[in-house]
């Protein structure tokens, strides 16, 4: 029975992490996430250029992921319309058929990355030591409320965990 409880707790943890990260990513603009990452890394005494490059990398990954999923779906649909059967057959044959999806997706990703690199170079990304933000950061009541609620929920989780461990 204890393995069932442990498995249930693990599944609930994963579900909570996925739900929380989904809420954050859906309710926050990518530029705000990048600004937060950059400011947090600077607060941790990391070099300004490294912090800016890291936050830019994370934001580009967040923005490219849905585009790549759509591209993969579009290419998979096109291959199925051409008669490529991806679900039947032995595993080796299916893997070779999936290559007909992987190669165009990778080529598309490389093409997009090249276009992005040219655009960033044209706009002189990284040339200047200091940059300015178009929007300023403001700490609102909703931020305090969410932080307080998060601290309360984390404390509640630790309290439940301590009760669980005291019973064992």
C-alpha cells in the first residue's frame, strides 16, 4: 500500500509542477519572463552579458517550441496525405518513415535560426554593454497576492509532508 501512496504523491507532484508552469507561461508575456530572468541572474551576481544572453536563449526556446510543434504537425499531416503510414508496420519501418518528418522539421528549424541570427545581427544584438527596457517593472498588489499564496501553498505542502513522515 505504501508504494501506491508514494506513486500517487509522485504523480501529484508532477501534475502540480506542470500545472503551475502552464499557468505561469500562459499568464505572463515572454518579455516579462526574460526581464525577470535577467534581473534575477544579475541579482545572483552573474555578469550582465551572460544574464542577457541566457534570458534571450530561454525566451527564444519558449517562442520557438509552439512554432516547431505546429511545423511538425503540418509536415506529419502532409506526409500522411502523400500516403506515408506512420502507425502501422514494424518498429524499424516506422522509424524510417518518421525520418520523412524529422528531416524537414530540422531543416525548417535551421532556416528559422539562421533568419533569427541575421535579424539579431542586423539589430546589433550584444554590441552595446548596457541596454534599456521599453517597459519598466512595477510591483503590483496581484504580485504580492500570488507570492503570498505560493508561499502559503508551499508551507502547506511541507506541513503535510511532515505529518506524513511523522506517521511512518
